[in-house]
C-alpha cells in the first residue's frame, strides 16, 4: 500500500463521538483546497462518520484503514 503524504495530522485517539468529526471539520476549514489531512481515531463510529462527513462537505476520502483499533483516514479538502 502506498503511503499518502498528509499536510496535517489530527490525532483524536481516545476521543468519543462527536469530537473526531468536530475537530476534523474545524481543522479542514483552515486548510487550502487540495491539501490532505490524516485523521487518527479510536472511536468505531468514525468508520461511518468520516465518509458521511466527506460526502456532506464535498471533501474526498482518499483512503482509510484499521490498525488494531486505530482508524486512520486521509481526507483531501475539496474546492
């Protein structure tokens, strides 16, 4: 698997819903279109929440993976 290069990393380890999505929303708002943010979460709800957030906000979920209970997402900021 090719490693994506993130411009920003947001570690939400140990934080429960809705904090990972709220923090992702705030972080991505301060980014430039085309930049990539890596979100690390341990809340299993993020597996559904992050794709739904991306679809709702016109951002692109480039990749996601589960590393032993850590859910890692790469989101590209849309236009």
